[in-house]
C-alpha cells in the first residue's frame, strides 16, 4: 500500500484530534484528543521512517509514546485534582480568570 | 589628565541627591541645607568651568573628557562644551539654588494636623522633603550632563532619564492650591505628570528610532557605528560619511520631534500648561527654565550640526510653527484664568522666539536665541517664583481671587511687576536684547515672519499687564487683606535674579562673548552666511 | 566736558534706584533727594549747554561712548551718547520743566503716603527721557522710548487702587507698544538696509538706498511716533492717562514724553526728506490729529481731559510741522518747547485748582475761582493766552510759524494744510476760552454741588481729612506749587519772543535739522493777520456760549458731534468692539481650541488606544477552548502565510 | 507509487540490524561538556530521593541545600566550559549530534542557571505568609492533592506539611531548559520541551492561597501546552519527512540543497517544500507558544495570574530564555536557507505581538496579568532582534534575555511581598499609595517598571537599544518604528502603576508589605543590581553576548 496514504490518515487523525480539543468540553475527552494528535504524529513518524528507510522516525515514535505516558500522568493528576475541587471536569467551568 | 571639571559639576548634585535622600526623616531642615549646599557647590564648579572656558579657542569643544563606555554601541562617555553649552550649564547651576531656596517649604507636610490614618499606615517612612530636594538635584545632574554631552547616545540617555525625577517632582509634589478639593487636585496633578511623561517619552522614543538610524548610517559608511559628534562632523567633512537626502530628513525629523516636544513647539505644547500649573512654582521653574532648555539647546547642537541640509529643508515649516507658537502662546496666555498656566503659555510664546532665532540661521538670530535661553530662564524664574510666593499666601491660583495686592504687599507686587516686565521684554532688562536679536536675525532673512513675530511683543504686554492689573491693583480683595510681604528667604531668591536681569540687560557682553564663536561655528556647519545689508555703511565707517 | 553727558541720565537713575529700593527710611526726605537729583541733571545740562555755546555752530555735537552693549557678530550696539543742539534743546526742557514739576509735586503729593515712590518714578522717567534724547543710535533710543513708557505706566497707575487708573495705565502701555512695534521694525529695516542703526551713518547713507525702503522705515517711525505722541489712530490712551496725578500729566503727558514722537521724526529728518510719501503720511496724521484733538477738547467737561485733547491737538501741529520737512522741523521743535512751558503751566494750574477743590475735575462744578486762587488764575491765564496764540506770547510765535510753513508747503497740499492749521487755531481759541470761563469766571457753581462724593485720587487718609461731602473751600496752593507755576508762566510769556528775535532758534537748530524757507503763497503778515482773526472768532464764540449765559451744572445732552466728542469721537468704542471684544472672542475660542482640538487629539488617541485595549481584552474570555481556537487559527495563518510567501 | 515498490530499501532495515550487531558502536557521550545539565538532573534525582528518604522536618533544608548546590555547581560547570573556549573556538556538537555546545548555548544556560538560583530563593521564602499553626510556610500548598478548603487540607496545614517537592520539580524543569536551547536535533528539542514543561504544569497547580485559580491555571497551561506540543511534534514529523533526519545539520543541508543524491524513491517527500514549509511553521508555532507570541499568547495572562508567584517569576524569566534560545537555533541553524520565507511571517508575528501586548496591557487591573501582557510585548521586542538575522541579532537577543529575565524575576518577587488577608494583593487598586507606605518597595518596583519601559540607565533600555539596533542594521527599520510606538503605549501602563503607587493616597484597608527573609531580599537585590549594572555599564555583558553570538552547526 502506498505509504503516502498513511500520511493522509495521520493528517486526518491529527485534524480530528484538534477538532476534538476545540469542540469537547470534558477535560478528559480533550486530553484524549490530544493523545490522538500525538498518535497521529507517531503514525506520520513511522510512515516517514519507512519511506526514508531509516530508523529515526521509529525512535521518535517510541520517545513520543513515553512522553505521552508522562503527560498522562501529569494530566490526569491535574484533571482529577480539579474535578475533586469543582466536581466538574468541564474545561469551560474553569474560567475564573479572564480579560 | 586634567581634572574632569564637567563630570564633577554633574556629579556634585548627584552626590547631593544621595546625601539628601539619606538624611533621616525627622531632620527636614538638615535635608534642605544639604541640598542648598550641594547646589551651591555645583554653582561654584560651574563658575570655575565658565572661567576656564576660553571663548577665543579654536577647539569646537573644551573641557573635554572622553572615556570608553559601551563600545558595542559605539558609545563613549564624551563630555565637552562649546560656548552655548557652558553658558547653559552655568544657567542651570545658577537657577537650582534659587529653586531649592524658593521651594524651602513646598515639600513640608501640610500644616494642619496630619491625617492620623495616613500617618499610621505610612509608618513615617515616607520622606517627601528629602525626596523633593533629592529629585531636584537629580534633575540638575542630568540636565548638566545633557548640556555637556558630545556623544549623541550619551545625550539621549540623560535627555530621557531626566524625565523620571521630573515626573516624580510634578506628580508627587503638586501645588496644594488650585482645585476644589484634595481629590480633584490629586487627579489633576497625576494627569499632568502622566501627560508630561508620555509626551516626552513619546518624543524620546521617536528620537530613539532616529538615534538607532544614525548608528546604522554611520556603521554603514564608517565600518563601525559612532555617536561622537566630532567624529561624525569630521567624517562628513572628509566625505567619508555621506547620508542620503531622504535618510537625513527622516533622522532630522526624529530628532526634531523629540526636541519640539520638549521645547515645546506648537502643536506639541499642551503638556506644559498642565505640568507647570499643577507643580509647585519652583518645579515649574525647573521645567521651563532648565529642562525645556535642553530641547532648544539640542535643536541648535544636534539638529543643525548633525543634519544641516535637512535643517535647511525643514526651516520654512519650523519657522511657521514657531511664529504660530509665539502668537498662539501669547493669545492663550491672555485667555488664562490661572496664574501659573498663564506663565506657561507665555513660555510657549517665548520658546517660539527661541526656535525662530535658531532656524532663522543668522548669527543675530542664533546668538539671540541662545541668549534668550539664558534670559528666559532667569526672567521666568523671577516671575514664576514670585507668583509662587503669592499663591502660597492666598492658596489659590486663580487670578480672580486676587486684587489690590500692591496695597498690602508692595515689595511682592513690585518684584512681580519686574518679573512681568522682563517677560514682556522691556528694554533695559535682559530679555529685550535676546528678543530683539532674534527678531532682527529673523527679519533680515525672512522679513514677513519677522514682522508677524514682532506683533507678539504687543500681546506679551497685554498678558503681563492684564495679569498685573487684575492681581495687584484695584481694591483689596477679601482674602488678600492680611497677606504678608516677602520674607527674607524670599527676597534672597528674588533680588539676585532681578539684579541679574538688570545686569544682563545693560551689559550682556560676558555672555555674548561666550556664545558668539559657537554660533559662528554652527552657522558655518549649516553653511549659511548672514544676509548682507543693502548699503554696507560699516565699510564706509571703517574707511573713515 | 563730554564725559558729563552720561551723568545726565545717571543722576536721576541713581535717584530712582535709591528711592525705589531704599525702603521706608527714605520716606521723610526722599522727595527732596529726588528733586535734588533732577536739579543736578538740570545743572549738568546747563553746564553742557554753556560748553556747547562755546563751540562753532557746526561742531557743537558732543559724543560719549560708554561701552559696547550688544556685541554679536554682524551686529553692534553701543551705549553711546550724542548731544547736539536738538538733543540739548530737549535736555534743557526736560530737566528744567522736570525739576519744576518735582518741586511742585513736593507740595501736591504732600498727603500721599507713597510720595517717595512717586519721586522714584519721576526720576526714572527723567532718566529714561534723557536717554531717549541723548542716545546716539536708534536701539538705545528705543530703550529710553520704552523706559518713558514704563514710567508713564507706573505714574498713570500710581493710584493703583482705583481700577480706572490701573486700566488707564495698562491701556497707555499697550497702545504705546503698538507704536513700539513700529519702532522695532524700523530699526530692523535700518539694520538690514544699512547694517547699522547709529544715527550718523544711517542718516548720512539715506541717499544710497531706494526710496521704497526709506518710505517703509519712515512709515514705521511714524507709527512709533503716533503711539508715543498720541496721534490718530493711536491717540486713545492720552485722555485716560489723565487718571495719573496732575504733575505727571503736566510733565509726561504734556511737556515731554508725548513730544518724543516729534523728536523721533525730526531726528530722522534725513530719512523723511528722502521719502516724500512718508512725509505726506506724517502731515496727514498731524493735520487729522490737530483737528481731532481740538474737537475732543471742546466737548470735555473734565478739566484735565480738555487739556489732554488740547495736548493732542498741539502735538498734531508739531507733527504736521515735522512732516513738512526742512521748512518745518525747526518750528516743530520751537512749538514743542513753548508748548512745554505753557501746557505744563496749564496742567499745574489745573492741578492747583483741583488741589483747592477737593480734587474735583468737572469744570461745570467750578466757576468764579479767580477770587480764591489769584496766582493760579494769573499763571493759568498767561498760559491760556500763550496757547491760543495771543500776539506777543510764546504760542503766537511758534504756532504762527507752523501755519506759515504749512502754507509754504505749496500747491493744493499747502492750502489744505494751512487751512487746517488755521481752523485748528480757531478751535483752540474756542475750547481754551471755554476752559478759562468755566473755571475762573461765572457763578460759583461748586456751592450747589457739594453733595457729590468726589473720587479722591490721592490716598485715603488725605481724602478723609478733607471731608468727603463737605463743601469745597477753594484756596490758593502752597508756595512749592505756585512757584513752579510762576516760573512756567514766565516761560509761556517770553520763550517764544526770545526764540524768534533774530531767528535765534532757527539758527540754533539749523545745523542739525536743516532749514528751508519754502515758498509761501501768502505773505507772513497775511498769515499772522488771519491767525489773529480766527483767534478772535474762536474766543468770541466761546464767550457767547459760556460767558454770557449761566452754565448748567449737569452737562446738556448736546448735539451728535458733542456727544461723540465727549466719547473721544467714538474711537474707544471702535477699539472696544473691534479689538477688545474681537480679541476676547479670539482668545476664548483659542482656549477652547487648545483644550478640545490640540489637546483633544492627544487625549483622543489615548482614549482610542484604551478603547481598543478594552475590546481586544474581551478576546481573553477565560475559556481554554477559545484559546486553543486562537492557537489553531494562528497556526493556520502561519502555514498559509509561509506557503503564500513561497507562492509569491 | 514507485518509491514503495523498491524492496531493497525496505529490507535493508532488517538486514542491517540482523547481520552486523558487532558494528553497533556505543554512543560516545562527552560527559564533561554536558556537565551542567547532568549536574542539575542529578541534583533533581537527589531531591526525589530526599523526598523519599528523609523525615518531613529535614526535607526543606536538605532540598534547599541540594538545589542551591546543584545549580551553583552547574553554573560553575558552565563557566568552566566557557573559560575552556567551548563557547567560541572549541564549540562542538556533543552527544552524537544531539546537543550543541557553543556560545549561545552556554550563555543561555548560564543565564537560566542564574535565574533559577534566584528563583530557588523565592521558592524557599517562608517569612511572608503568616505563621500557620506554629509552622512557617511558603507559597506552596500544604498538600496539593487535598481538596481546597476540605478537611484534608486543614489537617495537612495543621501538621505543618509543605510541598518540598517543588525543588526537584524546579530542578527537572531547569534541566529541560538547559537542554532546550542547546538541542541540536528535533527529538532532543521535543524531549527537552516536555521535560521542562511537565514540571511547570505541576508547579502551577501548587499555590497555597487561591487554589482554585491556581488549579485552573494548571489545567489551562497543561491542555494548551500539550495541544501546542502536538503541533510541534507533527511539525517535527513533517520536517523529518522532508529531510529524512531530525538533526539540525542534516535538515539545513537539505534545505540548502547540499544533499545532492535524492533517490527517486523519495522524490515525493524528500525536498518537498510543502512539507518543509508546513512542518517549519508548525515547529515555529510550538516555540512561539512557549515564548508567548501573539496569537499563541492567550495562556500567558491566565497562567501567570494563577500560578504561585515564585513559579510565575521563574516561568516568565527562564522559559522565555530557553524558548528564545531554541527559536534562535532553529531559525539560524536549521532554516537560514529559508529566511526569505520565514522573515515576512515573523515580521507579522513580531508586529502583532508588540502592539497587542502593549495595547491590551493598558486596561489591565491585576499586577500579575499586567506583567504577563508586558512579557508578551517584550517577546515582540525580542522577536525584532531575532528577525535581524545577523550576528548582532543573536547577541542582542542574548543580552536582552539576560537583562529581561532578572527584571521579571525581581518584579514578581516584589509582588510576593504585597499581601493582605487573602494572600498576595495583586489587584492594582490595592497598590494605591504603596510607594508612600513603603518607599523602598515602591522605589524598587518603580525601578523594575522603568526597566520594562526602557528608560535609559536601566537594563531595559540597553537591551531594547541593542535589539532595535540589530533590527535596523538587519534592514528591519519598520519594525523599529513599530517597536518604538508600542514602547510608547507600553510606557503608559508602567507609568500608571507608578502613579498609583506614589501619587495616590494609601487606602486605610490597603495591603501590608511583608518583611521578607534574606532569601527574597537577595532575589530582589540581585534583580535591582543587574538592572542597574546592565543599564549603566553594559559593555562587559554586551561583549560577552557578542562573543557568544555564533552557533555551531
């Protein structure tokens, strides 16, 4: 199969993720969308890696996964914390600071 | 290496500022004396500089000092004065002791029982008196440095930096008289201070762009950028540095804008009435007699020396603006109800004369303009300080609140009148000479503009005499009856100023001797000769 | 001897400085010090005069160079004096009359607690006036010119607590300033034309430049003269200047300062001679003013204002004469001197009358005073006869010569000027007779009017002692006042004759001003006869109106002309509407413009930045998602722009 | 597509790995040259161990000691490297091409370390908050996990808990920041970004007072930060696709067209300008987000306001230094061949950033938000220097960053001092008359504000002048004019604060100024000293920055 198509898929996934960030209110979902974007990046990396025939992309993908995992740790901690104090995980509720 | 006289002259008040600031809160009187002492020390140093200055020397700048400062910006710590600079340094050093003395009580805490709440929250750490005098000395140091700098960047630094102490002086120590209530006074005062700062800062920032542009231009042609006036002048003379016409014009405009704000020239003048109106009289004197002179001085030294061609290109417009300033300032002065604002508008009119003289590009005009800076400094100081004494007695700045003062305080009225007569350029007093020189200098090249400007002298008489009539003559108004006459301290301030006005009106030679060679040099830089008279009688005379 | 010239100025200047700065301890003797220094100046003047007489008439000019005043490259002004016959004439007049008036003032101002200052001002005036006439260049003359203006300002407004006095003082200074503009411009023109403004070189070089420039200079000098000498159109201040103490009116506003314009024109004769258009303007101004002043003088009931109108008119004669060129210069100055005597005498007389009448100035409230103040009556009467040109008295000689010279101008112009001068003589006779009759003859109207509270011009304590509402008790003035009046009366009677015998005055001044007999269409005798004739007509008319029938205490409404003349022929109203009102509107609208427009632009900019800030701020709405939108959009724009850059 | 059809390319991956394991060469790591980073990370790990092993009472002292020692040692290492000419003649790329050791890197690392040292002082301050239950407390929550206002929180407070974890978190962040401007490939760049971002997200959430706001700041920062790093990562992917490598040097070579033999199989991707441009733009966006450039700035005000003030100060100063370092390296090393493409775009960003930052700041009412907007405007000014694309551009930016970071740190340190019952009193109305009440604090803050405004004789002026000068010489005169205009606007609000402090009457119910311990005092003193020294005698530091102005490639 033409690897270019994987790139298109990666772009699509990235866009879906971005759209999710912009549209969804629940912080968890937003966060999942960001994870989706990261995974889109991963897909792009491995596709390019295959096209270029070197390992750099794959290594990048591994690093991205680790980073994503770390982000989950931090992210979930923060989201849980805010949920506990507000009883809501809506990002729109967290708008005390403005202007 | 010789003694760095100019640096010392500037450092003396700076040290004084620190010393005054360090005086403990309770010892206000000590702080005042320290301030006076340092300002007098500065005066002595400036006097030494005046004596050491040799007007007949061939060097463009004397008493020079030069040290590396910021090599990366092509900046050196270069000081030096020509005749114009040294005279203005002298003027500054001369006026500040009077400002200090006149402002002796201006920064004392209000006479009434201090507000208990304020007192407790400030813990007595707020030391306005010390601050007031320290700031005045700071301004003095910076003004002296900007008169003495021969490096564009160095000049710019002090040109801008002096705004800060000035700003605190205006906003922090306003005139207690003048508005309906404390709140209104505070509002107006901080409005005035902010307006002052923003106007001047805006001017300064535009100049900054031009300063940077100048650096880029010199860097292009000379390999490394420089700000040294002498180096630039030499490079231009040798053809090493050539600035394209358009660039020169843009840079000129950048510089001129800043100076026109500072000077101030119509229509950039509106900060001055606010600033002078709301600040105490001594600070108002500092603004108009000392700080604003940096603007006109800089036009003469920087605009003309750095951008002679562009200066000539802009001359027609500037002359028109200057004439508008003269008439507009005078007419608005006539229309004022507030004594200090009136003096402020009068100053705008006078700055119009100074700028007119500078850009008429004749030796009479420029000598007159320089002399005008000195004379205006002294005469406005005299008028404004007496006005300040008057205002502090009655607690009002409105002309309508006065009347018949000469009856109860004849000496005050008399000195006020002399200050006023100096302001309207009465012959025999110093400002007449400078004003006449400016007018002659302008007239010989631009007769129409000279004639229109001459009308300004009628308007000057109008605003001065109307002011005098309304405040000093007529029946004694309520609130004026028990006004005390000038006290010893106040006389100490006023009498020397008046004596100087008379002396320089009769015998201005010591000053003109200083400035004449510098003016000739400036004219040779812009490559302008005085217009020749139709019938050169002097040749006939000489033949006899 | 020449080194004494400076002392002419220095002596009174010293007096002024000492008296004004000396403080209260000089109150007791200050006035005598002032008088002494004035007299000293007079003595110096006389010494110099004697010295001058010893010289050959063409080498009488003396010079003294004190120091270089304004040395600027290409511009040289010196403090240097030139004392020639013309200056000497003035010096003697100024110091002589000045000293007399100092003496007079000692008595007149006796009750004023600010007498010391008054003498200080008088000395200041003398110094400035002397500087004016002995300066050797126009710029130094200008210093004296403004100096006398200042002294005049201070003295008119001497009773500052009276708003009218303060206003009058201000007005005088301002109107004079308008004239000063003329003088400034004239000096500037000289500088650009000749490169100097010293009398000698300028006046010698007039032949070398175009007439246009000289005309311009001449017109500007005329403007200056109009201001100082109260000539139309700048005459309006003189009437108001009568607010000042009477000695001031006598010295400054009759004998000396107001004649400075005549001095200026005569001094600049060489310029006017070479600029006929300017000369025409001068005679026109003189002719108009002499009629104008005379008409005003006819209508005023205030004795000082009537005399002021007369002064204006008489100076009109002098200006007219000066405008005639070499035919008239000498006579202008001669009339100036004789006028100095008789008009000063008249004013002192008026002051004496007021002194005895609780400072009442309305002639309609006088009447029959000759019995009560005989010396005043006699001296005033001699002055009266002199001014109307009674044959044999001073005024007769000088005025007659001017009328003759006016006819001698020749052509239509000569006829018009001569006619005007004659008409003026008639009116002079009329109004002066009116003053005389109203004051010293007729019934004692003051007995009926004691109810009116007089506006005390002198200090309050004095007014109190005299009793505000009491019936006046006319009495003769003290010796210090009458002696100067007597001396001046002598001058009024004999000066003219003294000058005219053998044309002494003409010969005296000729080396300086030049002289030309002109070509009169009428013989001297004809002129003299017609002068006497119109004089008789004038006196007769006045007698018919004021001598024969009783004079109403309250002025009748009068004809349109009378009413206009009472208001200075509406000149003030014109000034008020056009200049004062117009000026007020202008300044008020400029204040508005400054606040709303000039300041408004700046404040508006600040406000619009603030407004923009407020609107942009709302984008920051606190929602993380909208921040993300901005980032997303930003990235899109960034990408698009990058691609676009490549495409372009 | 033809490229995929070539079997050799595909299988070579396997054969390479399987056939010659002995060819694998262990990476050659220059530990000495990486010492600064390693020391800081090491100290951070020690910090974690301290948390794990030491009793609660001893942790604060130990953590403070470790942090200060670690940072100081790292700084010494930087100095050592700089003295050893690693900044100039011996500049090199270490760690197998991952990390550059050159002038800009060392200069920025030095700056970051100094800033961090001062930041540690403010982190450790325990005199400002009122004593709670007999314990001196700092700006950080007793127990971050506890619900605000809940019982757990009260208990934690009573027990005297403190979050001493902030020190290792800070050290980790510093470690990331040290790598960030030195990163020489996109992978290192990304990792470094995450390494310093993640601790910052946590730090933001740790405020002792106003915890809801603090948590909100953390959520916003985290979500937007993650969002932006996704973009960055996708950009990296595209650049990788374009160049077939993530090392800067290689990408630059491809951009410059120096890699000649593009196999036809890769024609679709390699050298495809669309990939380069889009990828470049997305990476730029990731960096601009960290810098706080418009329109990626919107997190700044909220996060600056909500985060504990010491954290805000650290973030505002150090993050900006690190991010600008990375941006400079990216633009000057990777994309110089592309400057005709990115310069116009960056022009636009710089102009919008300067103006928007200055204009919106005009109507702010909270000190911390005000400083946040001011930092946006300053980012715009620094961008002007970045755009200069000449050697002066680099050195002026370096100098500006050094000057700016100390002013910022000092300013935020002053903000921590002004307190009322609810903690820090950041609303501007409460600052009325502060200068009269405490002249010294007022004067110090005024000095910082004037430096922000760029008044001569302060470091702000020298920095601004340097940057604008470089821009003018680099042909960006128009940017200078815009910069000057926005400086004028910016001056307005700095001055407004000064007016408020000095010209308004103090309010009776106004905040008090807490007397700090030697820690915050020295932080502020260092800020003032640097501000004045760099303002009055900047020559030495300009030279330093000038010497450090060349990137290694």
